């Protein structure tokens, strides 16, 4: 992905715009089942259906339930809530609620939120990098101009690290979710509550889309930093420190060997 003058503007705009759908998908994936708003209850990790026909949908921070005769869902967050409180709020059997809480806490850790935080941090660091680079270009203060390159190098290094770590977490979460749901479906017949479990395909697709977009954004930002002068200068390490390699010493011309029986050569 080169950034030649004829295509640099279009390439940069495309890379910058990738951040918007990625943040939107992160938001949708993490806020599924938190309210009864249209479409929100349909974003879930797994759906549990007991023998009475009660449907319970799980996400990372919330649950939604629907009775046998109703297609409407009641939703509530599960942060700090007990099973009996959720049973009253969602109007669902407490045994099903407890099973759902156990599955939510043990089977689906909230690592996706960490990926979203790192992705947002990477965007903030990139904006600070752009501001520092512009300040370095417009600075007339010699002392400030000497400090800005090291700061710019640190921002560039931390931006790349945050974005790629976010992509790695999103890949891990997407793969782990798919693997966990597949395993749960295999052992579904052995549960004591005779609960049928259905995987949430919408959220699975969202998580794989998050990884694809975040990896593409990380790659684009990395190439943009490397090819547009936003990264460390040639005399600096990625962490913003000067290079540790010392310049060669100028020892002057080598003295010729002394002639046999003659005076010693002069020292330079």
C-alpha cells in the first residue's frame, strides 16, 4: 500500500474512514441486549430456551427474555445483579437466569471491551502524533524543535502497538467465541435443565468484521506512519531515544612504522 502523491489523499481518507465503522461495530457488539430498542435484542451470544418456552438471550453485559406467548423482549444489564433480581426484572425462571449468568461469566469473558479501549487509544495517539508533527513543522523555538522529534517517535510507536494489540484481541475473541459456542452445542444434550441453546450468528459476524476492519486500519496507519515521515527519524530508536551507536572516532592519519635505527615516529 504505497502513498504516492496521486493517490495519497484518497488512501488517507479511506484509512481514516475505516475507524468509523470499526467503532460502530464495537459499540453494537458490546451493547447488545442492553435495551429493548429495535435490533438490540437480536445481538446476542447465545439464546437459551427451556421447557416452558422461555427464551433468554445473553450478551457480555446484559440479558433479554421473552415468554412463550410474547415475541417482545425484556432486557436488563447483568452488572452487579443477582439471579433473583434478574428473574423478577426479566420475568423468567430463576434457574434459567442462573444458568445464563454462569454461561456468561465462565464462557464469554469481556475481552472484547479491552480491544475496543485499545483501538480508541490508538486513534487518540495517532491524533496526538499528527498534532505533534504539525507543531514540529511550524515551530520556531529551537529548544522545542529538539524535543518534538522524540515525542513524535513515542506517539508513533505507541500508536502502532495499541492498534495491532487491539486487532490481536479482536481476533482472539472472535475465534474463542466461535469455538466456545460450537463446544457448548456439542454438550447441550447433557445439561440438567434440558435447555436448548442457539448461537447468535449476528454477533459472531460482527466480531469477525471488527477484526477484519481493525486489522486493515492498523495496517493502513502503520504504512502511513512509515511512508509519510510520521515515524522516528533515522537517528532515533522506535521508543524516541537517540540511537546508541556512536560515530567513529577520528584518530587522524596512521603513523608510518619507524625506520631501523632511526628516531621514533611523531605522535599525532
